[in-house]
């Protein structure tokens, strides 16, 4: 269940011991009251007062360690990673517009799981994946939680309506349904989720002179050893390893039934290696890439983004690079021979090197969560 300011959170109730109020509350009510909670409003203001850090290979001196270069784990959309603070200095993600970055950290062990959530349909099993190495089968563990990302891509009044679509546009937007599902899931689960940062939706929205909304922050950097969190954006050189293949998996996974409802396996916690799990695609995806190549930049934004007016400056270029790879590698088996993951180990210089394919790989299949 959710805790705020050290106390169990029961919406629509003046009594912190009323389980009936918690059971009867609706996800939209839960989300709305969390947005208005004084503790979280104050925490959000504090987070927003931190200057966004631009993370690059020439990072400033306060991100270096006295012993060696910082060890990063970077996550793309729909990926997650659980890291050991003894092995990793920083975990981060960016490029989140309607997506939400989720951090879950065990206060006692420091084990930290981070996910770049992009749809409500991946939340239930996603929590199972994230918590598998964080709680260590102890549901009484105190877990600090941070949510950053998403914005008011539709008005709050529309978002409270039903989840219907008109053409290619969701009437309730993308960020609101995702945030509703995230808080609903935390409230229903047995673990103790202490929400510390809630910089989402209205708390994470700015508008330009024409009134177009966009997120204030699209990424963050978390330090597992301390649990500290700062807004961040990443240079392309640190969105690694295997950038294009990992971006491709986002689209391809929708055609690969083995990934139904799951976040994408990317990182091996115990060995501190990127083990990029295989994903297949069909000729249909290649044909789509071919058809999209001829579009103008504005048409690509309108066709391929859930928030065309809020994307970063390299969105279109990233899409074109992905399509070029897909057209050059139409058969997924050339990317994942024998359906084996692509494995990368750290170099002494702080980068990553490919070690080929893991022929001993066995996919962990997650069961559907209990209702």
C-alpha cells in the first residue's frame, strides 16, 4: 500500500486507520488526492527547484568518484533495471514525455529498481519484475518510491472521463491513465511504498506562449547508494549500449507475444552486464519503416509520437536511424541469432563492449499477477 509522510495513505478519510475508505476509493480519486497532498506538493516543489543536470561523457566533477569513473545504467522506454549500489553509481532515463519514470528503492539494502513506464498494460507484471530483487520476498520492507514524468497532455476535466479514442487521439490522454494505474497498483499491493517524489501531470507541466503543454522534466538520475534523485537529461553518447537495437525492441515487442504485458529485460543485476533480451519482428514492421521513410519531419512527429509538440530535438533523427537499421536487418535472427541476448560488459574506461551472445540464456517467464 501507499505511505505518504510516514503514514498509510487512505483517501477520502480523515482517519488513517480506515481500511474501508481505502477499499472504496476509486483510482482517479486516489491520484487526485495524492496530487494535492501537502507532503508531496512540498516534495515536488523541492525537486523542481533542483537544476536539471545534463549528463555527458565530460560530466562535471561532482559526478566523479574518488576511485574511478562513475558507473551508469541507462534505460530506454519500456525497459527496467534493478541495480546493486555496490556495483552501480547512477541509474537514469530521459526522453519521457507522456511516459513516467518509476524508482523503487529498498531503504535497508539500497537495491534500486528503475523503469521507464509507457503504458498501463505493463504496470502489473512490471511491478513483479521490478520487485523481484528489491524486496527479497519480504513484503514488510520499506520502499522509497519516486515518480517523475508525464504531463497534462489533455485537460484534467477530459482526463477524468472514460478511456476512449477519437481517431488517433485518446480523449483521456496518455499520461493520466498511466499515472492512475501506477498509484492504483501500489495501493493494492502488500508492499510498503513510501512515495517521496510525485512530479507528474500538473506538477510536471509547463506551457509555451501559444498555450501548448509539455513536461518540465523528461528524465532523472538516481544514486542507489544514497537514494538521492535529480532531474537530468542525457547526451546521446551515454544512451548506451546498443542504442538502436534497444529502441527497436520498443516497437518490435508489440509483435512478439513473449513480451505481452512485460517490461523489457535489459540488465543483469548480479553481473553488472547489459543482457539485452531477444525480441522478434515481422516483415510488417519493415514495411511500415519503408513507408515512413518518405514522411517529412512534421509528419513523423504527428504519426509516431504521443506528444508531437513536446518531443526533444533528436526525436525525428532517432526514428530515422531506427528505420534504417530495420530496413538493413529485416530478419530479426541476424540481430538475435538463435534467439540469444546481446551481452555487453563494462570497459576500464567506463564504456561498454560487446561480448557476443549468451548461449546459456534462459528467459524468466513471469506469471500473471494475483488480482
